C-alpha cells in the first residue's frame, strides 16, 4: 500500500489565550501550541483544518514544503 503525500501546514500562535473561550483554549492545547510564537508542523487533514478554523483569529497558518 502506497502512502499518499499530504500537504503540511505550519501553525503559529500569534495571540495569547487571555480572554478566550474554554473551547478555544482546549483547541490550542490539542494542536500542541503553548506560548505566543510557538509553532507546530502538522498534516493538512480535514480534522486539523477544522481545529485551525476554530482559532483562526489567534494563529498564523503557512504551507510547508
């Protein structure tokens, strides 16, 4: 079985968590982000993109090579 090559996205937390909803805080933690300017590289799956949409006002998303 050959694996399909999926796109990667770099997710960077650019705004703090103060004053956010508990659901948004949980989503940021589930993405693996902690402090401002921390980042992770994840596969661009529908699950990950849905999580990004929940906190899109707090993160910066760029496509990785």
